[in-house]
C-alpha cells in the first residue's frame, strides 16, 4: 500500500528519495511528501496527488538540501487525501518527522490523551498520533545523545496497538535514521558510506542489492556507516544480510508502453523460471527443496487448504482442481480474510498453503499465523524472497517470477499456476499417479511457454476486439471446471484496470440468475476450449445467442464450429484439460489491458488499488 523510503549518507538525499518513491508508485497512493535534514534544519514538502503533479514540481521550485531524509506515498485510511494528511507527520515541536505505513488502532485514545496535555494536531490521520507520542517521550527523556531519540521511539511503540512500518528523523540528530516494523514490511539497504530504509526493495535496488529484512518488533538504528537492530521484546538481535537476486533493470518498462503489458509478455519466461530445477524426468516427478516435509509426511496429508486473496485466490481455486485431479487429495480454497476469523474444523491430516506474490499481504499473513497457532503445517507459495510470509512459513516454494510492478497481477498468476501444478504432480507421484502419466504432465507443462508465445501473437486481434466492446458497461465471463477460475480472473482484470463492471460464473450457473442480464449491450466472454465439458459449455453459448447477447469465445485452434455462434473468437493452442488455464487466461489479460488503454485508464496504477495490501 503506502511507500516508505529513507536515506542517510554523503550524497544529496532528495534525488535518491524521489527516485525511490517513483519506483513505489505501483503500490497505489494519493499523496506524497518528503523531509530532509540540512544544517540543523528540518525541511518538508508534501502534496496531494501523483508525484509528477504535486511533489516533484514543488521540489523543482524549492530544492531540499541535506544528506539525511525520509519520504512517503500515502494511500488514505484515516482522513481524506490532502496536503495536511500527507506524510511526513510531526511532533509538537516540529523538530521530529515520521512516515508510517499501517494502522494505529488506538490512535483515538492516544490523540485524546495528548490533546489534553497540550499537543495540537494538524491532520486527521492515525499516524500523527504516533509522531506526537514519540515527541512526547522525547521531551521526557534526559539528553543522552542519539539514544534519546531511540528510547523515545521504543517507549512510544510499547503503547501502540496496530501495525506499523516507520522511519523517523529529528532535527537534533542529523546523523541518525530510526526505523521499526510490526506487521508492515520494512527493509534496510546496506551501502558503502550510506544506508537506506524502504518498505519495498524495489525502491533501493538501484543503489544496493545487500539488504536486511526486518522482523516484527525490530527497531533499526541507522547511521551512514553502520546499523544496529534490536527487538522490542528481546533486546539486541542479529539479522542476516541477504542479496537481492534481480537488478533494477528487471523493474523497468523497456520498450513496452506499460508494466502490465511487459509482464504479460514475460509469462513464458515466468513459467520457465518456476520450472527450472524442479523437474525430475527420470522419476517423472517434480522436486522441491524447501517444503521441509518428508515423503512419508506428504503421504499422510489427507486434505489441503489454500488461503489467498484476489488473483492468488483464483490461482488457489485452480490448485483445488489440480490437487483433486492429479493427486486425488481433497482440497478447498479459502479467502484469507475469512479464514482468519472463522473457526473451521481442520483435522491434523490437513496441510495449509498460503499464496501471496508479495509475501506481505496482511490477511494472508494473519491466516498463516492463525493456522500455525492451531498446530497445522503451513507452507507458502510466494514471489518475494525474504518477505514476512516466506520467513514465517514452515516451508514453501518461491515462484521466481522476478519483480511485478503492474498492480494487476499477470505473470505472478502464471507462476502460481506453475508451482501448483508441480505440487499436484509431486503429491500424485507419491500416491497413485503412474510414471507414464507423470511424464505426460511434465511434457505438456514444458510445452506451455511456447504455447503462451503463440497466444501473444494475437495481441493485435485482441486489441481490435477490445475496441469493439470498450464502451460496454457490463461483461459476463463464463467457464467450466478448470476454466471457471479463469472466468473469475478475467472478470477481475477487466474490473481492476478498465473500471467496467464484470462478473465471472461457472457457465451452467448462468441459467440460475445472471441470464436475466443478457441483452445486446452485455457481452459474454466464454472460455470454451476443446475439453471434457466442451459440449456443455457450447450449449450455454447457444442460450446466450438465442437472447441476442454478444459473445466473445476463447477456443481451441481448429474449432470452426464455435465461430458459427460467437461474434468474436480468440484461439489458443491445444493442451490437456488441466493446463488450459495457462493459455486461456492470457487473452483475457490482453483484453482487459487494451480495453483500459482505449478508455484512457491508468493501467499500471488503477484508482483505489494497491499492489500489496498490507493493511486490513
């Protein structure tokens, strides 16, 4: 959601901070601000709106010198978007500046208490209560060098209820940057004669690939040449320096108009990366080094639960079909936001998977912790190495998709499908699945990247279809079996980036209500490959056609029959039934993309959305 960047070193902080903020724009925000320290003076500029509309022009007009600074992009929770509610926020003296991600749940009580003590609040945010509280304790703390500020931060955080990732600077401590986290990601970038602090490694990878991922309750005390980390609960701690596996160039658009389009085109490589080193041809199975479970333990699993949100939930739904089809293991998919508050009966033979691209999704992280609290083995499927979910899970699988900048998930979804297919194969081969069937799955999966490339060649055709329907106000997406989750995902993509209302259903459910919406103004997108339920889905197409509804069909190459009923057809290469989702989702991603571009929407930064949802 919100973005944090901090710097302390020998270079001018302003351009580094501004560059870092630009690299975090994909996370979603409504205002931005920056504070720097220079010659014992705290300077601040903050503006509502996008960086190029507000903060950047203001900085160009009034440059901010100094080699220490913090900045922030805000996604509003408490208080509307405004200059006053933008970060940084200050204490009563105006000498302390704070940027904050997360939610301070007891801010109202803190605000009331501090107001009675004479503190004057200048914003509607929960974050300002924390800034004022740190300032309050700073004033109460005897002068003791930089320890005075550190101790004030620690005391204030001891009273906070909620989540936070913070960076704090103080006019009286120009060579000090303090960071802390609980439930909101924060990473420390280690340089030479300079150090960084950020909510996302994207912001700093252009300057250092050596990072320390902070744990919950960590407090980082950072100078230009050193850093120390302690825990609010355990005193001084040691944290490993990790190496980021990708470079800043991987998060650039290159020759593509948008990150989303670039990432759609990266999907063949994403599948290859997820497969790399995980296929054993001799034994017709898949290999995983991080599950931390023996073959015997995996055989004892008699039920699987997938917990996820959004697009990852749709991947989990495909995983449910895959595990039941290939491994013969009962499976179900749960919204993480519901699972964390329910009390479902989960027996000891159940294995829980949590799925998250960022590894920081608040609801998914809470579901993981709830599952572990109740004694269930909980594994993770994540993309971000070193993320909180990756570190706290009992084991898991990295997707290796590389950075995904576009808010609408594309290549991470394909990577999740790849990992889930490999896991289902692995579980199946430990049970009933024959070597011959295992090899068939491997051959078909290894052919998927070339088949996706073939689908991508229809980009211009799909753009023309998008142009034909760009002014529609409603869409229906319909599919059966393995392609039902793709109907959901196609509808979500269209909603997310083009702001066209869309709904996804199992094709047969159309008769149980949604058919009332059918009219010449409501296009229906049917995912109808030549699979086991082709004839059934085709019958549903007939029903829509009889009511004069426009039909866009995603079908298998060579299917001329479907063109007699559909108004527009997008063809995908043939594959086995359970791998069609890899191919049928790509046209729907492109359809949504082109519709959004034609409607003038901000594809990579759709309104009200954030890449990583780190607040409840």
